[in-house]
C-alpha cells in the first residue's frame, strides 16, 4: 500500500493592532516536503495561509486568523492520508496548532500525526501531553521526518530507536530521545518543494520576509547562529553551530528560481547570514562574475561585525538593498546581561558604512528586559538617535517576551512559576502588539513600557527626518506609485491592505 503524507502549514494568528506581520512562504515545511518526495513519498501540502491570503477570521484575544479556517484546512486533507505532519512554528502559535491537531485526530483517528518546529523543540513535554500528536520532531526536521516515514511505510517503526523525536510511552510517560546531529552539508538537503504550494499567490503580491521588491523567493544561505543571546529561542532549535552553504550551489538554486518562477528578489531567512566576512565576499563576487541580475535582502537580525566599507560596497553592487540589524539595546549593562556581544559604537559605524553604500538598514530594539531600568532605556534612546543620524531608514521597538527555549524563559519561569496556559502563549504576541504590552522588568510597568516604546519610535523618525528631510516625501511618493524601499513603507501599505481584507466567520466552511 502506498504511504500518503500530508504536510500542513496552519493559518497564522495576528493581533488586530499589529501592522508589521508579513506573510511568507513556508520555507521550513517546504524543505521537509522536498526531502520526503526525494525518497519517493507522495506528498500533499496544505498551506492554509497561501491558499487564502486575502481572508481573515476573527478570534479571541483581539486577534485575527489569517488564511483558511481550521475546518477548511481539514477538509482539504486527502481521506486516504496515512501520515499528517503539522508545522508548529513559534510558541505564540501553540494554541492554534494544538487545536488544529486535536481536530485532525477526530477526523483521522488512524493517521500517524507528526509535529515539528520551534515550539515542539522548546516544549516537548507539554506538546505531547496536551495535543493528539503521536510524534514530535526536535530541531532540524528533514532527516527525522524521512526516517519516521520510511519506518512507518516498512512496518518497522520503533520509536525508541529514532533520534530527534519525542513521544508518549505505553506507560504514559513523555519520552525524549537524544537529539539528532545537525546536518553537516546543507547542500545535501533536497530543494524546497515549492511546486506543491500556491507559491504564485505570494509571488504575484510580492510577499516575503523583506520589503516588496517584486516577485520574491525565500532562500536559506546558512543555518544556526554562533551567538548565545539569552532572550533567543533559536539555540534550542538550531544549536550554536553556524553552517553555510556553498555559494555556487546556492546561486544555482537562485538562478533556477529566476527561470522557473520569474523571481526578481530573494529574501534570506538565515538567523545570522553574515558571520564570516570571507563567505559573504565570495557570495557577492560570484553574483557579479555570473552577471546575475536581481535584488536580495537580509531581513533577519544581521550581525554587524563583518560589515565594513568593503563588504557594504560589494553587498550593494551584488544587489543587496535591505538589511536588518538587531543590536537590541544601547545600554552596555543590558547588552552584557543578555549576552549580546556587540558594542554600540561598532553598530553605528557599520550602519554608516552600509547606508553610505546605498543599503537600507532597519534596526531592532527591545525594551522591558528583566532588571532594565529607565536610565538604561534612556541610554537606548540616545543610541536610537545615533542610529538615525548614521543613516538607518527604519526602527522597530519591541517588547521583551520570555520565549520557551530561551535562557531567560527558563530563568523567569523558575522564579515566577508561569502557568503555561493559553493566556500566557497569547501574551507572547505582545512583543509586536503595542495595544497589549507586557513588561518583565520590575522597574517598568506595562503602561509605562507601552509609552516608552512609542517614544523610542518617535525619537528615531523625528531625528531621521530632520537629518534627511527628503525621506518623508520619498515615503509618500513610493506609496503613491506602489513601490517599497523601506519597512516603514511596507507597514503603511499593510495598514491599507488590512482595511480591505474580507472577514469571515471563524466557523464558516
């Protein structure tokens, strides 16, 4: 009997007042689909977001569910499916994913249910106890998913022998096997199976991780991050080992997407793309040598250490137009506490070098870390002004959230004894929702943190527009002609777009 596999990217929940959330193709699950298909499995892929990008459903907690409703998603599953895999993503999506899995179990009582992603890796015990999953995949999912599927198909599935999974034993105990070693050569992984998802729905709208620069394809140039920031959950998912791809093979993939999908822009989803100066220089030079013509972006929190004048110039010449820096704070004391091994002066110098060479820079700042004082916030205010004077185009001022899998989560949960219920997981959305800011600093109240975030954004744009008075007029012009050059323009466009979206009843079929 043929083993049929269905992979599901659930719809996403977005706070009603959030304007920064972007709709991206499901890169992680597309890789898993590609790996499964490479070894001969028949794979159905349901992208609940991409299948209905212009629909939203009202939910609890003053949020919207974007994409297909859970009922619509389940109806699309082939009735003969043997294995169903659900991507869980980040922890704020846990309640939505859990409910979807439990509803799938009711419709498919005999199917093998798999789940993977950041939350499953960070919270394996709760995931297995509170959901109908049979197996949780920990960390990188491609090799583990293939091994589980092959063993199931062969009738030899022995959970105790598979690395990188969690499951419930016959006695009711949640078991967690040893982690699977990281993939050593990323170029050995099959390319994402983009033909299985509605990729054209994203391409025609210019949707991606970065600003809209035309038909944008997601890319992975590396995995992992060698740093150990205490607020970040990524080390539990990817470890601190940074592994880059071969630049030539990476460019081969990008050239294929240009030819097959008409790709005009590439968004790199890397946690930290620029770690080694030699690697990024090699990559950029080979773009020039091949005469390839496209734009590309680094919208994640790029490190600044390797970006000097030489790198910045080559980045622009090779087509890089947007990067995000994540200094997180301008206070040396805060930076030390969160193990952010940077110096504010070096960040300012890097911003200056990048913007002088034509690269648009967005910066990420976080307020409300445990122990953070008003004095330390004011140090960040001065830093924010310096970033604006150095030429940065945009800033986001987030609120700290204790994400499962991070060092700070373990520390805070131990002290406060978190009740890991839906209220907690929905509170994690406050990092990007100015209407429901939650402070984890004993020195700053929730309301005060909300005001401090607003002031930080105001300081940046007032300083930026006084220093570069042409910028607000360029924003207006770009919006008028439908072009995006910065994240501010993208956010303003999102405000308009969301006001035109069709709303449906959350239980509609």
